[in-house]
C-alpha cells in the first residue's frame, strides 16, 4: 500500500482536493486497496480552506510517505518557516512530491524547483518565475514530471495530475478505468496546452459560434471566409465584421489557431507523420504548419512531439522500476 499525504494550510483551495478523487476511485477498484490517504498540516487539527470548509488534519512529522501532494491557495502568501523547513527535508523522506496549481510556490520557496522544469496556473506562472528564477517554468503545460517532482496547472488539472500518478503506479489501463468512473476524458497529456483556442475566442452570437463549430469539424478543408459566412448565414462582409467585433481576431488568424491546436494534439498523441498531421489539419504542407507552430509556440512540431514522448517515458519508465 502506498501512503499519500496531502499537505494543507489555512486558505488552501478546496479545488486542490479534486486530485483526491482519483486515488479514492482507484481504492474502490483494486483489492487490496493501493492507497492510504492522510491529510497533514504544520500543527494538525482543523484547517479552514478557502471555501470555509474545515478539514481535519494530522500534524506533520518525519514520517515518510510514498507521495506528498501540496495544493495551492486562492490567495498566494509566504509559507511559514516551519512549512518551508518541512518541505526542504521532504525529498529525503518521500519517493515523489507533487504540487497542484499554486502549490508550486511552496515547492519553490523550499528550493525544490531549482533547476527543474515545472508549471503552475497560467495566471501565476510568470510571477513564480520572477520570484524564483532558478525554476524552469513552462506556463503552457497541464502538468510536468521532472524526476521525483510533479507539478500541475490550476483547477481541474489536478485531476489530470492524479490520473498520471495513478498511471505511474498502477499502469495505463487502471488509470483509464479510473478516468471512466470519474466521468472524465482519460487524462490530458502533460504537454497539452492550458489554453483553448475556442475558449479564447468566446463569440457572443450563435451565428459566429456556428461558424467556429463548422470550422472545427472541417479543419481538413480550405475554410474560406465565404465558407464560414455561409455556415453563419451572413454575407462574407457582414461575417468578417461581426467575427472581428466578437472575437478580436480575423477569421484567418482564428482558423490558424484552431489548426495549430488540433495539430499539436495529433503530434503529441498519435504516430502520424508530420505530413499526415499537416494534411489532416488543413495546412497546405509541413512547412506552413512549421511556421504556424513557431508563431504559436516558439518551437517546431518535432520538438513538441519529442518532449511529449520524453514525458511519456518518464511516466511509464518509473512505473516499471
């Protein structure tokens, strides 16, 4: 059995506890239960979360756990000296340490992110990078595994991190079964972007939304302005004006963003060649797709695919140890 300790403190975000659900479900599906869960804090006793819920905790000690998970707070504040000291010694006692959302700040304060790749909620990533320049922040990742240290983006990304940890421990099939029981799509890959092109566009009218839905379902086609205007039941001129007014982007830029997002997912989660991915997502050729990737991510498609594969090796390789 693996002991999982969730370290909490006053103001701890209730959403950070979403990661617990995966371990709870895994326990209901495996006999004997693979996890024993603990909730620990500096002084023990009841801890008031950001939502006002009181959570009963044990006082943390030198007891070793298989995994220590630090969640984030709604309002970021300096950790107490006792908490920092506890975290500085944590790598000596625990096999792996994970942070959900702004819990990464707690790890950074203790120096655990020095020289390591990490992520956190996109709204706070640059703040963490400025405060702790030795950390190698990537603000556009769902989660990152660097050795014994795991970090995730904010909010629901903790669920993805939990599923990745379960996959690391018990294999991909069990992790998929847990995801199905949670009624979530099987965990997003760590390399998946925290941003969504459609969410960023946020059109206000049903007509523009209909055009975007049409575009997403037909990315392999040329998708001209007249095509999109027809889907929106507007003239091309009316459509172009309305589209820019509602999204702040031109139709061409928005379609490129949708193509890039879809192509990145295919690059990271399939074995299709670059030429096939380019063709399936509507780029004229691999060179056009490469230029679009450089504009969007600052890296070519091959680098993003390689990083995703290295991350997969980290997760599954440790599971085979």
